[in-house]
């Protein structure tokens, strides 16, 4: 009868820490990944991150020669994992193989490590891939726009804004005026256009506050009331007024109604609300009101339907977002103190039509002249 194997190499010792118990020759093994910094897991435990370098006894790379020879008695397979990427299995060994001594009185079942350098290329998961490709597409589009600016000279971008005080302060999105050498604000209520300058900005949340230089462009304004964050609920009716598609639709502000579809943005971004209001280029920076006429957000963006169709095979319908009003409130509180004014909000029993009509003097169009050298 064949005897049980002896002298099995304890690979857990040499993988988790350099071995000091064996006099065998050492061979360096390297495990790398692209991208680096991935966890290397074995038997459910993380033993390090890539690039991982360990010195192993040479006995795990070859078959046993004698009955007392050390050998690798188990198969070795790692899992390489990194957040945002699809994990992969990395198998280091081949086998099993059978060794039998010369007189057939003992046998060993063994495995061998097949190399000294192992590399794994990780693929982004679906959401990470879409985000990466979207960023690449946006960068390519920006390069194309840069070429157009060089060829045609300065460009104009436009969006929506709204007065946050009678002192002439206007809120809008940062991206509407980013890189602008000139900014102007047009109020349909007063019929006047006035220059404006940036006084406060929050790039991380895509918000900016402008100051209009001409008091005559401001006119008489209703009170702007910001809703308490806890009052914003799924299914609430919302509306925004703005200038979708710029000059294509004309100079009059347009209404877009919808509901709060989500209290978070993409990947549960806590800064954003998801809304069903139809949003077009030109709506950016517009106020998002609840049916009480309280500000609950600043319209910021919608998903690119063409991009998602080409890359994910889906066409998102009315998946749009607004920055929560609390972030704008933080900026407003940094403005110079202003004298209290009478509450000119519509009465509580006013119809939605009357509320919208009462808020219209707040709405302005923001136009930015973008320099070819500033972007």
C-alpha cells in the first residue's frame, strides 16, 4: 500500500509573509495588475495589494525528488479585485501531478507554480466603463469646440439664472459662465440687459453667484423662499422656468413641469435630486420650485441619450438632475447682509398658475462670451 505524503510545503506561510523556516533556495514571485492597487485574495482573505512581491521556496516550482523532499500539495488560485472593476481569478499552479518512489511504496500528489511573474488586466465594470467613456466623449467634444473657437473666434454660451436678492445677485450654474470674458444678464420682466461679474462660486457643486451692475435691470422682485431639505419628498410636483435651446426657442422663458423622481443622483450622489422635468441645453442654472413656489434645487443636467444608446443600448427618458437648494443657500449666506423686505409671495391659497406668474420676475437669461484662450 502506498504511504501518505510527507513534507508538504506550507504555502500560507510564504504567501502571507516571507518564510524564515526553510533552508531551501528562494525564488521571487511578482503579481501585478493594471490598474495597480488591486486586492489579492486567497481563501477569502486579503494577503496584499498589487504589485505583490513574495519569496517562495524553490520546492513549489518543481516535482519532488525524494520521499523527504518538500512539495506543494495544494492548488493555488487568487482573486484579484479592485473597486470599479470586474474581478478576475489568477491561477498560479498547474497539476495535480503524481509522484511515486522507485519501489512503489509511497506517492505524492503535488502541484507546481508555473512562473515567477503574473499579470492581470482588469476591465472596468459596466457603470465605470460608461462613466469613463462619457468623460472621454466630453473631452473629445471639448477639443472639437476648442478648434471651432480658434477658427471662428469667441463663442457665446447661454443658460438660465434667477435673482436671489433685490441687490442684483443672480444664481446660475458654474459651467454656464466658466471661461467667460464677458457675462450679461437679461431680465424679461424689465426688458433690460446688464453686465454681470462673478462674486461667489462653488465649482464642486456647479454653482455660481453673479452681481448685476445695473439696478434698473433688477426691478421689483418677489420673495425667494428656500424649502427645508426635509420637506422634499418623492413624487412632489416641481416646475422650472428657463430658456431651453437658447435662441432656437426665442427670448421668452418657458415652463417645464415634472416630479421629484429620486432624492439622489447617479450612484446615489447626495448632492442631487433626480427630476422628470424636460430639460434642454439652456435650462442649466434655472430654479427648481415645488408647487408651493419654494426653491428646492438648481437645474444642472440631463443624461446624454445618444451616448447611452450607443454605449449601453438604452435611451434614458427624462432622467434629469438638479443641485439641492441647500448648497446654494450656503453661498447666499456668504453675501453681504441685506435689509429685510416685505414678503411678496403669492398667498397660500393661490393657484399654481398664479404662483408661477408671481415668480417670473426672478427669472433671467445668462449669456457668456467665452474667449478662445480661456477655456
